[in-house]
C-alpha cells in the first residue's frame, strides 16, 4: 500500500494526472492475463497484443 500512496503523492506533486489512466489500464490487462493464464480464453487475449 505504501507504493500506491507514494505514487499518488508523486502524481499530485508533479501534476502528472495523465499517467493515472495508463497505469490503470496496464493493471487491468495484467490482471486479465494472470487470471486467464490457464484457461481456454488465454489464446484469444494474446492475439490482442
């Protein structure tokens, strides 16, 4: 949790709020790949990239 808090402070101080949507999308895709790694959906997800 301290990493998230520190990252939020960085965004707030440096006024780099445009990075937040990029980070959120990366976490969503990463979670999607991890959760579907062993399933039949995995080949279809890898074709997106």
